[in-house]
């Protein structure tokens, strides 16, 4: 049974949904959550709760469910995710394989066209992700 997600109105709500999504490793539900969540609100909704497994399920969901349909939205989420508290710490703890997953998402976005980002934007964001 697919998890039902709703638009979170605060960090607590968002945390509850993320915990459920993560417990089930439900990338489709995570993609639904990211689709209905305004990317600009991510840093506030994540508060100081960003962890490696959360970053990874976001990356995997964006890669498998969002980037193909809406590369601009995927880019926006990557951009605002990098503004979240603990982003640098979490990034530093990613394994080589996990970094490769992040790279795959960037590769996918560079092959896609969107009026929301240029290849230069993508390149500078890659540097933020230390790729």
C-alpha cells in the first residue's frame, strides 16, 4: 500500500512524513512529497534534521520520479537542499557510491532542458555538492 503524503505545514509535520517515507524506503511517496512541497521551504521544513539517509532518499526520488517529468523542480530542490542546516556535514559523510548517485542525478539534469536553470547554474550547484 502506497503511503499517503500531504503538504506539510511545519517542520514537525514534515519530519513525521519523512520518517514514515524513510522507514518504508518509499521513493514514490517521497517524490509525491517533494512535488507538493515548495522547494524554497525545504531549509525551514528540514530544520536541523537533515541526515544522510534523508539526503539520499531525496536524491533517489528526484532521480527516479521527478527529474524526468520536471527537471526544473528537481533542480530547485537540489538548490534549496544545499541551503539546509547540516548540509555540509551530511555531504562530507557520504560514501563514494552515494556521491555517485548524486552525480547521476546531475547527469540526468544536464541532459534535460529547463527554463529554470542553465548548464552554468548546474555546474555551480555541482561544486556546492562537491562533485
